[in-house]
């Protein structure tokens, strides 16, 4: 379960940022996870509580925005979400689409501190 290592990294980043801001605790982390990032949101939530225990992040909310796979089709110049990320076919013209615009992100967007 590599979600634990991701959770540990998020906790470390959040704790470091809180210390730099002079905060004694973190109330919430806002994270974006792409559909093809290889991270299971429920497993990350579970791992996050374990990773945060005993740190400035203990008890913080983990708010996850799940990001769909979005492609740009060079053939029809359309940008669209892929309903099935297993098949990189443009949903507009039904041709193979090779340029992914989003869907692999794993980003810590913001923190809430008191």
C-alpha cells in the first residue's frame, strides 16, 4: 500500500509549512488526485490518519478532489473528459487521442491553519 508513503509525505509537507507559518496545528489539507495517479482515495484517507498521529497534523481533515482524465484531440481540436480512462479514444470524433491534459496529478493545493 504505497498510499501510506504518500500520506507520510503529505503530513511532512503540511507540518513543515505550518511551522514556517508559525502555526501550532493544521486543520485541513486540500489535495488533488488524478484518476491515473495510482492513488486510491479511500486508502489514502485511511493511511492519512495513521501518518498524522502524534504530529501537528493530528485530527486534520483530508479533503480530496478527484480529477478526471482529460484529453486534447489533435484531430478534431476538442478537449474533453474521458468517460473511460482505460481507452484513450476521443469522445467527440471517436479517434485515438494521445495528449493527456490532466489526470495524473497528485498535488497538495492548500492547508488550513488556525
